C-alpha cells in the first residue's frame, strides 16, 4: 500500500510492526507508563463520578416498591425519563426506606450542608446527620462537600482537555495538511473560479450569517444546542451559496482569460493566520471571547480553547507533509492519477500524524490549566458548577481553609504533570533514532 510507513531496520525484517516498536520503547519509560495508568484511573473516576459521590441511592425499597434512583437520575439528566411524582422534591438521604444502598460519598457537588459550614476542615469536629457520612476533605463556604466537588471536577477537567483538543486536532490537521502538501505553488485554480468565489463570498456571508443574526441570537438565549443547530444551518447556507460560483466556473473556464490557472499561496495564507493567532496571548484571547457570551457555559470554554489551540498541531502536520509529499509512494500515487484529496487523506496524512500525538498530550495539559485559570477567575463557568479551579478560588475567602488550596491545587498539578510525562514518553518512543 502507498500509505504504509517504511522502516528500514532489523525489527521490520523480523515482522515487527512500527507501533509494536513504539509500544516497546514507551514501556521502557516507567514514569510515562505509570502516568498513563494514572490517566486511566482519572478516566474511571470521571465516568463513575455519579456512582462515587451522590446523595441518591443505587437501590432502595420504598413503600413496598423497588427503585433505582441513581440510575433514573442519570436518565433524567439526559432527558430520557422523568421523576415519579413522589420523588420530584425528594430528600434522598432522610427518606424512610425499608432498605437502601448508597454510594461511598453521600453528597452531590451541589448538596449544601448548612450545619457544617462555613469552611469545616477534614480534621475538625463535624455534625453529621443520620444517613450522611463525614466530609472526608472538608466543606467550602456554603457547606458543599469538597471531595464530591473534586470527584465531579475530574470529569470536567478531562472533558475540557480531551474535547477541546479534539476540536484543535481536526482544525490543525486539516489546515496543516493543506499547507504542507500544496505549499504555495501546487494548488492551481482557474482565474474565473477565484474571481467568482471572491464575488460570492460577500453574499454567502450576508445571507448565511448577517440575515440570520437575530435567529442565532435568540437561539443563544435558549441554550448551547439550539445555538449550535442554528450555526449548522448558517454553515449549510454558506456552503450552498458558495457552491454556485464553483459550478459557474466550469462554464467560465472555456473562456481563455477566465480559464487561465493561477497558483494559490495556501501555505503563506495559513502560516500568516497562525502567526496572527500566536501573536495574541491565548488566555487574553479566550477571556475576550468568553466576555461576549451572555450565558457562561463550560461547553463554550471547551469550544473556545479548541478554536484557539490548533496552531501547534497545524505546524507539526505541515512540517511532516513537506517531507512526505516528495517520497516515492506519493509520486507513484500521482502517476496513477489518484485525486489530490485521496493522496492527502489516504496516503500522505496517515504517515504524518506521529508528532500530533505528542502535541495532543501536551495540549490536553495546557487546556486543563487554562480551564482551571478561568474557573479560578470565575469566568466562563456556571455558578453552580464545581471545578478544580473554582474550588481553588474559594480558598481566597478564608486563608485558614488550607484544604481548599491543597487538594484542588494538587489535583491540577498532578493531572497536568502526568500529561506532560506522557507527552515526553511519546517523544522518546516515537523518535526514529531509538528504534533498534
């Protein structure tokens, strides 16, 4: 196959694949391996947060009937079910059950324990109600359990890191591939296509976004998903209008003047865009974008971090494509008449993604740190949401509440560190000089 990576080594002659070698090299770095195991642990905690810290029981017998409140609560949160009338305003811990099984921590991150507030430390005397358990690492200013907030904050931290870098990866890989493969000379477009696209660009933007600005503003007030739907509609209209000049260009190219092909400097355009974004401090750019939002949301924070963090990935992919595009298998694919898009995404790009793995590992750590900084400043996060950064910011209210500084700060430090260690382990494992 054209896209198969050629590794000239004794290991390849013995039938050992490239990724087997990478796995073996990564396994030699014990610190990176243990960091990966700890990442798996965080993933388990993030997925099981509702089952670890929750005031709803797993199972209960109530008035002769059997219920599973915790599982039904998850279904209600996803809009798949509704609460029974007797449980609409239930005080789950103090209900008179015939029998019940509760999670290890009988607090949700939003549960307020007025008796044990404000700022009750983990070693201080606590007035625990029947059915409740001790606050393992204390409470915050209004009596919320810090341990429950830490556990549910793990989910938010990983979501921000992984989802924001997924957005960055899609944008960075696509633009980096175009920049590296086409350069400034290889993308030839007819003069008529360029002129028509420039003329229709204004109309496409006007009718897709300006005319629909009121609909998008109303959708923003309704929530994130309605706004995203309106964005997809606008993008569809934009692409539909921009398809018109590309169809007309087929007719215009028969005229010699409009059919003359011009090289589009793709590399210069994308690299200058990267320089513009990199010239602005990322945190300042994110603060500016978050400030214009009417309703703070952690989802918007993820999207904004993703839209501003793609430049490093694009540069790595561009560098790899500049190397790969001159190799023999790419030239063979071109000689067989394969389309440029097939060559890029089927043959060139799969062999250029190795450095991206390293960038993504470091990028996840950076995204978690940015989200924690925003939460610490109280920007872009809903008031009722508990995150590590938000817990850390509450320590400013009382300097004696050391547990609010130590535990969230330690969680941020350890999580960022393990992703950096995983990134360093991948750097060594993917280094071709170490493949022996």
